[in-house]
């Protein structure tokens, strides 16, 4: 039974354009190691980016944590092609001294702008490969009581460069009232520290009532609380992606259990083009303005 990622059910107009040309998208994941970044990517795109990686020795693994890994996969659904690039970043925040631990990540984002800028000013402008990072999913620990200094540091170092979408990781570790509280706390702190996370655009007034309602719910749910899983389990006679516990099953795609579906719809159906537009019109323009001043 084939599972679908469901980007092929994009709104009509976008869909038609995408069928012809195919589209590409670069997504970065960041945050402390062990928060479920690789697992969530797998759950989102139903593709194991890591299956070909050999097991690393302890020594190699240490050097791996300072490396940024880039995987590209082509997903095709109902004739629509998506070229997806995932940028997996070292899980920082493990070191005793976390000062500037996000430097390799900001450097990476800048390098993509630099490359694009060079290509754009070059002779062969027709076939530029756009490797700019369109969105960064930032994983926040469910075990803290809000943002840690390293979270604030990371987001402030990147918020003028990339669309940051903060997530509460491993939401199955919290009960609903704890999630509500943590969300509220994080929203307050994002405000207090002047962090600019990705802003969902205003909904067009000519959209239908269903769409508007969905849009309101999306905005109210931020920061999304997510659960990832690499396994399919049986729940009420159905095979679903979930996590099996002695007392029951948490279902990744059950909207009563977490915001996974909201996040996925946002990324691959409703907001992919806006994320690309903001990258180009705001973040890349910032970069260019900065270059001109130098
Ligand atoms: P990464 O280092 O951030 O890429 O984290 P991984 O995806 O490698 O996951 C680390 C561990 O956490 C693994 O044992 C996963 O099975 C587990 N894990 C991943 N996602 C979740 C989740 O949503 N909830 C819980 N409880 N565990 C998870
Ligand atoms: Mg990982």
C-alpha cells in the first residue's frame, strides 16, 4: 500500500504550473541532537535519506557533528515532480561552551546566497541552480520550560537569513495542557527576545470559509508540536505511522495527537511558494543590500 506525501494535490493553479516544470525546495533542520530531526524528515517525506549511510565509528561520528549533510531526493506523485533538498545540520548545543556554535550553519546559508549572487551576475544566467535555504525547521526540546539561551542565540543569528519555523520536538513526551503552556511560553519569549520567525501571510479575503478556518487554526497552532516515527503500527485495524507504547499508540498523522499534518500541509501544499518568495524577496535582498554596503 503506497503512501503519499500529498504535494500532488496542490491548489489548482500552482499545481498546473508545477506539473509542467517540477519544483524544487530546500529545507534545513536544526536543533540539539537527539530531538528527532532525522526521524521527522523521514516521516514528512516518507523517504529514508540515511539508509545508504554506513555505520560510523565513534571517531568519525565526532567529526560528523561539525559537518553539514545535504541530501537530495526526487519525489514524484501523480506526475508532479518535487526535487527536495534536505540540509541536516550538526546537533549543536552539546558542547560545554555553545558560543557561536551556530557559525557553521550561518556560514552555510551565506555561502548559498554568495553562490547564487555569483551565478546571477555571471554569463550563464539561464540555468542557475537555486540552493538557497527556503526554510529552517528549528527543534525545541519538550523538556525545557521554554527557550534556552542557545535557542535564542541560534534563531537570532539566522532570522534575517532564513525563514525559521520553530517546532516543539517529541510532543508525545508532554500532555496536552503542558503543550499548551509551552507553546504560550515560547510565543512570549520569541516576542520578548525580538526573534523574527516566519510569518504566515494574511489570508486572501476571497478565499472560501473552509480555507480561512484552516488558516486560522494553522496560525493558532504555532509553534507546531510534532511527533516523528519511522515505523508503521496497527491502530484500530488500520496501519498508521506511529509510536507504540505499553499503554497505547500515538499516531503521527492524528490531529488530536500532534500538529504533524498541519506542518506537512503548510510546507508542501499551502506555503511552499510563499517560503520561496520570502527567501528571494526578503532574505536574499537583505544579503544583496549588505554586499553593496561593503
Ligand atoms: P536527531 O539527532 O535530531 O536527528 O534525532 P533522531 O531522529 O536520530 O532521533 C533520536 C531518537 O529519538 C531516536 O531514538 C528516535 O526514535 C527518537 N524519536 C524521534 N522522534 C521522536 C518523537 O517524536 N517522540 C519520541 N518519543 N521519540 C522520538
Ligand atoms: Mg539526525
